[in-house]
């Protein structure tokens, strides 16, 4: 089992930046891949970014490429999502996720993620 707790959400103006954090506990942090997903009001949850156990491989949704950056610090058991040049359409609840294995599964359900945090709200005002 993996427990995930997100933090860092809030209200930000369009064009601004926010960094989300996800603190993990339970299994050895470096033993699994992780990711970020989001769900906007009235929409289905969607993939944002994912990262392998070592941080050596990353994936991004087309909508955030060049603006968002995913990273992890295995010594701190924490994953991050740096979000720059934010747009109103980035407004959503952002969820941290963890997989069962070390690698991301791009063609798998939820990119291979099985464990979920409760989410943190990011609101981007225009």
C-alpha cells in the first residue's frame, strides 16, 4: 500500500506559477513510478504527467508540454509538479498517483497507476 498526500494548490492568476508536492509513505518510494492527473469541474479525470522510479523517464500530456515539469526526490519521498504559464483551463483538482511497478505504462489504464491521493485544487483566474 502507498499513501499519498498532495499540497501546494491554491488560487493563482493566469500566467502565474504553482508547484505541487506529493508526499508518499508506505512502500519504498524508489520502487514505483508516479504521476499527476487532474479533473476539471464536469469533466473526466485526465492524465497530466508521469515519471519513472528514477526520474529518468517522463511523460506529459500535450496540453501541458513546455509549461509543466514533473520531478521527484527519492531521498525525501516526494514528487513535484512545477506548473508555469498557467491558463484558466488548467483549473482542476490535481491528483497524485503511484504505480505498482518502477516504470510508467503509457498504453495502460491510468498509465499504470493504482494508488491515488485525495487531490488539491488549483484555480487559475483570468
